[in-house]
C-alpha cells in the first residue's frame, strides 16, 4: 500500500511539473525567426498570444536600431500605425482587432536586417481590453531566474548572423516561417496531457488511501 501511495504522489508531482512548464515558452510576444542573415530582406513575424481571460486589443513593437522596416502585411480586422523618426520606422502598433483568450495573432513585418551581426531585442507592449499593459521589455530569460510578473516579461531577441541559407532578395512579401503557428497548438496539447496525468495521479492516490 505504501508503495502505491508513493507512486501516486510521484505521478502527481510529475503532472504538476508538466503543468508548470507547458506553454511558458510560447506565451510571450515573440518575434521570429530567431536568427537571420545580415544585410538581407526578411519577413519577421510578431506572434502575440492572449494569456489573460480578456482579449488583447493592441500590440506595439519597437524596431531595434539597424533594422529598416519597409512595410507590414495587412491583417483582417486590424489597423497598423507607424512611428517614424527622420523617415525611419521606429515602432509599429496594431489596433482595432481583438485576440481572444487562448488565441494568438501573427503580424508580418518586412525589413532589411542590419549589416553588423549581433543580438537585437524587440521590445513589445501588449494592451488588454481593461487597459492593462504587459511590457515585454526585460532581459532574456535565464535558467533559475525569478518568475516574471503579470505585467512584464523578457523582450524577444533576434540574432543577426553573417551569411545564412537565405540569399538576399529584393523587397517582397514572403510567407511566414513554416510551422511557427503550430507552437501554441502543441503547447495546449501538452497542457491537456498534464491535466490528464494529474487527474490519474489524484485518482490513484485516493484509491490507495481508501485501501489503507
């Protein structure tokens, strides 16, 4: 009986760990791909998931120094606004639409990457229906770091590297990187497995206690 009880407890712990870690990696405003070749035209995708129980109504991203944005892909139901400085786009805001809870939206940006290599942070601000704003402006997540607060988190980082598999092209709208939109689906699938494992563990624990 004691062995069964210990096994049930261990299973419950594993299930809780699955719930704690599942979905965390994708549930930020993220700019992808994470790595792009220097001095080339690229289509970058801003993915914004809604983490609260109310809709996201506005997403604003600041363009890092060195990236030259030429335009965005229209998104049905959303409007875009550019903040410029001397003819250079410094920030983009999408508004007018809604991203419901457990949903995400992707916004495509066409830009020329910097000539110099290095990591570039894309600060983002996510506004919810109640007016609250989550600032994705912090340093990259590190293993063992303190848990982020509800109103802030790490900025997405894009690494500009020398060369690359994609040759330089003239401006044009390309399709977003394949498979990016399925990350949230996989996350929810893992969350479902975690819930199922937790239920099984609790049932096993209850049975072991009744037999004791």
